C-alpha cells in the first residue's frame, strides 16, 4: 500500500499543477499543509509548463494498492 500527498496549485495561466510527496505523515495536518503551500507560492521557486504557482487549490492523500503476481 503506497500513499502519496498531492498538493494542487493554480497557475498563472489558469491550469492546475501538482506536487506529489511520498509517504505522508498521518493524520495529515490540514493547517500545516495549507501553510506549506502558501510558503511554496510566496517563495516563487516552482514553475510548470502552465506558468508560476499563484494559488493553492487543494490537497489530497492518494492510497494505492498494488498486487504483484509472479508469472512463470
């Protein structure tokens, strides 16, 4: 079971950009995530193909289960 915290940002050209963080600490502290996203926007160090990050749009934890089978 793999979990990822996905941070979603609005960009200057109206698109959505994402940053994914593996193995987030749970339970997720929503206030801390919001503060971190605001700091990322204020630092203006990340850009995407659709421009600079200008707004926080949301965050979510994605839980993925993978079952591997050995086929011989």
